[in-house]
C-alpha cells in the first residue's frame, strides 16, 4: 500500500473508502460527499461521477417506464447493467483508481 492510498479525505475517511462510499446509494451519497468533502480531488471526482451517472440512469428509467412494453423491457435490461456498473465503480474507487467513464468521467473531472 502506497502513501497515496492511505491519504485521508476531509471526511476523516481514507480517500479510497470515501470514493467507494460515493457510489453506495447512487446519486444520494454522491451529493452528500460533494457537500461534505472539501479537500480531496479524488473523492470529489467520484462523488460527481456518481451523481451524474446514477441521476442520469434514474431519469432514463423513469422515462422508460412511461413507454408501454418496449420501454418496460428496456428498463428491465437496464437493471443488471446498472448493477454491474455500480459494482465496478465501487471496486475501482476502493482500489484507489480514478476510473473515468466515457463522457461522464470528463464532465465529472471538470466539475469536481
């Protein structure tokens, strides 16, 4: 474990743990950590990426439920994809990796 991996965030948690927690409840924990975290660019990046990704998925899911049959089927396929994405993002953040998703990762980096 390197010194960078044991760096504390302003929340008092290790950066990698705080970064992983940013994804725990999707955009909710992302927003909470964006408000609470003041110092760590790593944690702020993951909190912003979590907020953008999971708020976007939530909005798309709501819109798909409004479309009978085809929308419902697409939404059901979105659930396992979202679960896999959620797990990958938590694991990558916990491994202290700044894992950037296409498009969203660049936006999160700019905004964080």
